[in-house]
C-alpha cells in the first residue's frame, strides 16, 4: 500500500506567528485544473492585526545596524537556497514550466543577495552634506518611511514578491503584504523561510486573500505610511490614489509581472521608500564677529 | 523680580521707517501670459491691501478658466518649441540673469513684500528676498549638471508645472518653486496667494527684463478656484503646492489616477524641545525665533514647546521677559519684531484658537505691548498648562501662539513630539552632542534644527514626513520632483 501523503495547512504570517485567518474563511485557487489548497481568505481584521505587528516591529528594525540588516537579508537567501526544490515544485504546481521555475527561484535568491549588499551602502549614495551659507553644519540622510503595504504582483508569485519586499526592508521599513491571489503557495512557504532567517517577527507580514476585497482597506489604513500597488488596473489605481489621500500615504505603482528584468535591481527602489531628513547645527567660529544662533 | 524695565513705557524708540518712495508699483495689474501683460478674459479684478493699514495698494486680475487655459497653452507651447530644446547651459544662464536682477532690485522687492504681506522689513530685507535670489542662483547652476545629480537615471523634464504658492513667504516660496522647475527644464504657470500677489507680479517684470523666452513662466493671479483650474488642467504635467494640509488633500484627490507628479509642502506642528542642560538664554532666543518669526505664519514654526521640568520655571520667566521686549507694529519700521497678521481672515482664525485655548483650560500670557488701532494685529501669545489633547497642541494655528508642555525623560518627550499627524520640522536644545543625535535621529520630521531654529538655505532640502507632505524643495533633492527618469 502506498503511503498516505500529509497535506499542508496553508497559513498567514503575522508578527512572526502563523495563524489561520481570524475570519475562518478560505478560498481554493486552481492551476492545471487542480485545486492548490485551502488558502486563507484574509479579512480586514487580519490586515489591522498585521499593521499593528508591522508598526510594533518598526522601531526595533530601524535601529538595527545596517550591517546586521544586511546579514539578515543574506540569511534569507541562504535559507531560501536550501529549500530551492520546494519552491520549484510549488511554481510548477502553479503552472510554471520547470526551466522557468528554476530560473525564477535562482533569480529570487540572487535578488535577495543584491539587496542584502545595499543595506549598508544606499545611505551613502543618497546622503549629502549641504554647503549652507550660514555657519551651520547641515546634512541630509534618508530614513525609512515606516510601515509599507504591498499589493504584490499577481503574475510573479515568488520573484515579484521578493522584488518588492527586499528593497522595502533593506531600507529599514516594515511591511504588510497581500500575496498573489492565484499563485499564493510560494508566499506561504516564504513566510516559513522568513521565520527561520533571523528576521524579527512583524518586519514582514504576509496575508493571502482576495485583492478586490482588501485593496481599499490597505489604501485607507491610517497607520500605513506607503503603499506599493503592483498591477495596471487603472480603476484600482485611481481608487487607491484617492483613498491614500486621507493620511497622505506615498503611493508607488509597479509592474504586475516581468520581474525577470534587471530594472528591479536598483537602489532607487530602496530610495523610493525613504524620507529625507535634514539636520542643522551651528558651528562655533572662535573670534568671528556675531553669533549664529 | 523688581526693577525690571517696563518696555511698554520706559523703552520707546523713535520711528525708523524704511522709505517707500523708490518703489515702482502700478495701480492695476493684469495677467502675465506668454511674455505679455494681458487683461483677464474673466473681466474681474480684486483689491490687494496693506494688512498693516487696511489701505488698498493695487487692483489685481482674477484669472478665470479661459485665462488659465491661455496660460497653460502658452507654457506648453514654450515648452514644446523653445525651452525643451534649449541646452542646460543656456537655460542656466537665463536663471542666473533672474537671480542677478532680483539682487539688483532687492530693496524694492523687500519694501513691496512688507507692504503687501505685513511682514517686517527687517525679515523681508535680510531673509526673504536675499534667499529668493540665492535660490535662483543655486538652481541656475544645476541646469547643465542634472546627470551628475542622478547617476544612471537619464533625467528628463516633465513639461508644464502648475505651481501654487502661499502668502507667508510670498517671494521666497515663488523662488523655491520656479527656480528648480526651470533648471530641470520645465515651463511654469504660477499662482501666488490672493493676499500677496505683488512680488510675483514684480517678478514677472524681472522675467521680462531678463529676456526669458515668452511663455516659459506665466503668472496668473486669483483665488483658490483659479488654482483648482490649474491643477485640473489636462496639459499640466506637474503640480507643486505649498499651503495647508486640508487643501493639499483636496489637490491630491483631484489629481488621483492621473500621471501628474506632485510636490506637497503642507502644514506642521513642530516640537521645540528644551533640555535642562541647554544654553538657556540661547534656547529662549530660539523659542522666540521659532514661534514669533514672521508673525508665526510659518509652516515649520516651533509651535509646541517642550521644556524639561527641572528648568521650566526659569525658562518660562526668561521667555516672558523676552516677550515684553518684542516690538509689535509698523512692518516698515526697522525696529519692529512682529508685523501685521496677513489678513483679517487669518486674524479671525488665530483669535478663534486663542478662545479655544482658554476654553480648554490652558493659561494665556501676552505681553503688555501696544498694538496699532488700524490693521490686523495679534500680540505674541503663549499658553501654559496645556494638555497633549488640547486643540492648541494638536492643530496648526499659523499665528504667534505658543503651546507649552513639560516633560521629564527623553523617551517621554520623543513620544509626545512624534504624536502628531504632521512631520515637517522639530527643534532640540541641549549642550550634549550624544543627546542631540539621539533626538535628531528619532524625531519624525523632515527638518531638524539642533541648537538653532528656522534656518533656511537653497542647498538644504526642506519638506515633511507624514501629513506634512511629500517631496523636497531645496538642494539636490529639490530637483527630483521636477524630473522623470528611465
């Protein structure tokens, strides 16, 4: 008698823990005529819980040294490398050809390495000492925007997801992600990778579910600082722009697919989720006339 | 304390008025479109008054839809046929010319600015106008160096920029808008605030004198609805706005779903934090400058003062003493510290907040100074016994009103300071370097002044976090909102 396979319960990832959705709901995406699984149909309440987790984790993540953040991103790549086979199988299950799946996993790992390398470098690229005319020392540095909501690419369930998450957390932000609705398997497995990769709980939170149901809740949440929308539905884009106004979220529109392109390897993706802070301090001029206060 | 000087009686200075005879103003201004002065098709004009005397200075055109259409068309034509084809170097030379002409006419600009806005001549002469010229001079030099500012990004201009400026620093905010827009290769339709149109119109004369190609800069005057027409115009590629967070949100809603790029410089409610180890006399000067500079009509004003409990009594005493010595009155007098409130409307807003502060149970203090009978005036005001939840501690007043709170620990004051939807600026006063950097790195604000306050420079990026807006003006960072990249 052949062995009975143990089936997997797919969960969401909030604050470093793996709950099922509080709503108890599920959906059954299909590929190649087969149901992929009973995937959590996350609710607005799950989103709120995830934002709370992301906000709580923000303070701890931003004060980690850039070197440490860099090593943590590198560690994600290491663990992902160790589970290559599983990701390739899932991609094939979701409809990819084998060669295509292998390429996507390889690129995903490499992209993490790429952004791991930027963690302790982008600040130098985007900072400046400003030669003000008065006797002050004046400098500008990038700082993370805060909590970033990501409506992940629908067509690129692993590479697209990583291409959005990596620059977000490399820059010291924390995030709440809504994974690809029809290709969610890799996002759930990625959460398992993250939880064993030294990424503090709450830095990355991953929900699965229905984009139409959650999109406006993502865009209106008052404790989300920035929103990345991957896709090209102009009605959705207009409505999130409008909804984002209430707390002046920064809104970024990115591609729904095509993440193989190396335009997704750029420090400007990190920079787009940064605020510029400028600091002034007087310089004492011994013997000079007048005061500069 | 005994034997203190009573500034209201013992310290009378003779008047020292700046002369106004040398300025050239028309009694009626048309719109500046396509390099020419054209009558508004709307046929409407409105009066601009001197807020210190309530006397009319001139009539200014009110642009309607047809006028806005004409201005955008002129800007688009100038962009397509001339400006986008010009080399960066030549663009830069035009901008340098504008900078030089502003310098040459600096005193005239200063006087007009003070007459029209109510700000004191000392500030318009020493700060607003020189900084405006410096902005043009700084960005002129960027025009042919953009690829060095954004390596590997192939920066390109956007097209027509619609720019709407506020009444608190009329000429300076115009410079912040126009200079980077032109340097980046865009053309401009600009609307100054309705209460302070005159320096914008004077700048139009300078632009003519500089020989800038027709239509590269168009100046239309009018109220908010004129601004709305500009923002909503289909041929506008970029919207830059400085003003209230409320209006900023309306603009963002109206451009939602379009490809218009935007810069929003909005409101603030900055924390100015005094630690017990701060040089207190300097800190008190910083508090005064932080909140009473420009009548408190400053988006980055240090309107929430946090004083460490151990030095609260002495800081409050020094602050009140210093407030007694402030001169409130004629903006044209070189000795005046606090000029006129910009408009009756704004004075009403400020007075409402003062009433609210009292009703909420905070204690008010105002110095004894006299204020003129005619015109719009508000004595420098502070509130003590303020709760974090009070509206005067939460909302932007945009006037000379300071809300004082106390704190004990560093963590407490950081939490309180950051507990606001705004994030434009902050101030920190302490003699300890490590404490300065702890605070400056934890305060969520775009500009942080340590042991100084309200300093500005063309090379220094300015702009907010959170609901204080997005995008930066000034410095290399200020070019980015006027460019697109591959």
